C-alpha cells in the first residue's frame, strides 16, 4: 500500500512582474469563497477595479521580498515537501499544490495518481478553518477528484489542525530564540477575513449563534469551524505554553480589503494603540501562516514596524513562520501519518 500526501498552500504569483501579479490576483479574487458577492459584481470589481489598480502596487511589494530562487512561500513549500518525503520514506509520495497559480492542485494530484498511490491524504496548510481558504481548497480538491475520476472513498482531507499537538508543539519551538520578557507586549496577528464569512459558515456548519465575542473563547462542536474561535484558541494555547500573561498579549487580524467590516480588532489599529500607550518593543507571532510570505515579511516586519515607530514605538520583531524547519517537518509527518 502506498499513500499519497498532498500539501496545499494558497499560492503566489509566478514572478513579481505586474502582469503575473495581476494574473494571480484575478484568479485568487475571482473565487466565490473569497469575494462572496453576486458573480457579475465580483467580475466587475476584480477585473475593472482591484486587479488593474492593485497589481502594480502589489508587484512592487513582491519585488521587495522576492529572492534569487523565487517566491519565499513557494520555496518553503518545495523544501517542506522534500523534507517530508525524506522523513516518510518509500511508502509515501508527497506532492505540493497551490490553490491559485503554480504548481496547481490538479498537476500535483495527477502526479500522485501516476505514482500508483492507493489513497491520498490532503493537508491544506491552513491551521485555522476558514471558508476563503480551507473550504475553497476542499471544493477544488473534490472537483479535481471528479475530473480525474479518483475514488473519493480513498481520499482523506484534514480540515484544520490548530488543535493538534504536533502543530502546537511546533509553534512553541518557533519561539525558542525569543523571550517574551524582553518585550513590552506580544501581538498574535492572524490573517483577517470579512465578518460575513464567519456568520455564513456558522449558519451552515455551526450553531448559528456567532456573536464575535466570548463564544470564541473555547472550541466546541458548535463553533469548531469558526475562524475567529480557531484563532483565539490558537493564540491562547501558545501564550499559555510560553507563560505569557493575559494582560501582556493582544489577538488581532491583519490584511483587510474593502470597506465591509472584517474580524476585529485590526492589527494596524492595535499597533498604533500599543505605540501610543508607551510600548517600545513588540514581539509579533503570525500563527495563521505556516510559511513566511508577503503578509509576514513585508506587512508585519516592514509596514507595522514603520507604523509602530510613527506612534512612539521602537521595534517590531517578527517571529518567523514554521517554514521548513525540522520541528515543522516532524509535525507534518506526524499529522499525516496519524490521519484517519
């Protein structure tokens, strides 16, 4: 018996050229799970407003983080795939796919089928469940299964893993070189999503009683698919493991787009408030990202650092993502091996 492992991350432009960034944005933002408005409105918004005007600005930022080898997110994904393959051995075949752009999920799926695997375990690399990432990816996987006529009874998808011990242990190990006592405050900054995404998911998969408040403090059957609850519990578990007292950390959400209300509090607002309150040294974790990318390397380490300076702070220190460190490879291996 040979098991296929399909690792999936969100994706990245093929290059930092404006044309490639525009192509990426169009594919990404045309997903109805990402911009969940009527199809015509979405097409007009993406193709006539966002992609034409945002692509040049985003391309400039991508050029600042791009390496000689390529996109950091893709490079970390390739390295993670290679190391996981080495650790798992010949009874497994590991492939990497991106929800948007290259390498595609379909190409990775085809490679697994061609290698003769008997079953496929899919690990979307999003620790916390969200409709715009996890559900979108799961939908794409099912569509590809139908297209390639793969028996879905031989398919297993790990929907979330923020609560699994291997992931929690890996997060703690990322903090090994950082003592929170050396900093005035700790910020757990998660990627933001529109509030309506959570409300819709809650009505479809949860209790239908989301209040964006105390209901997120614990995970139970009714809110296990609530993104905000997933994030709050992730941060609290990590803070407890690191001995960070509750009054010394803040949970926030970054990277919002548009005017609709997104999950709060917003990270940039938190940065301003912390600077104004007299905090000088800020340590930032980004537990929603398993690989460093534009949102961590530039938005947090550069933009938030500048914003913090503007309002009285001195330094924002970013804790690197899990990337392809050995402890993360070990965690991935354990997660896929024990999937059932």
